């Protein structure tokens, strides 16, 4: 109960689904103990989504890759050098999605001791 926990990965679902269809609703409702630090990405501009919809017949970008932290780490997010972002590696390589991944990584930087 007192450990710093970070769950990170391709969780293959959206954070902003309606309540009845949201597989993450338990964690979202229990915001005293859990926080998706990428919620601003999930509810923001599609250009920052982890899955930009490459290779699809229609452009259906979505944010499926998430970072969940426990309350023991909440106070680390207040430091100005702590942040979360989608790392747009596709902007540096024309073959990124063909040979590496169809998802962009989502990174978290936490300042543990300022």
C-alpha cells in the first residue's frame, strides 16, 4: 500500500469512453489512489495521440497507450520538470510505423528529488 507503482503500456482502450463502456472507470473514480497522467493527451488534440491511425482506410486516431500512477507519486507531478508526453518518433523517420511500431511511445518524467 505504500509502494510507488507505475503501470505503463498499450492498454488498448480509451480513457474518455462513456462511463458504462469505460474499462478504466474504477481507476478514474478512485482518483485519491490512482491517476492516469496521460489524461490530458487522451482528451486533447489528436496530433498528440499515441496511435495516429496509420495505414487505415479512414483516419481514426486514438490514444491507447497510458501511464497510471499510484498516490505515492502524486506529489512528484507538481515539479516543473515533471511531465508526460507522446514521443513522436515518426517525425524523425519516414519508416517508423512500417518497421518499428504502429504506436508512438508515451513517456513520463518524474522529478523524485528536486
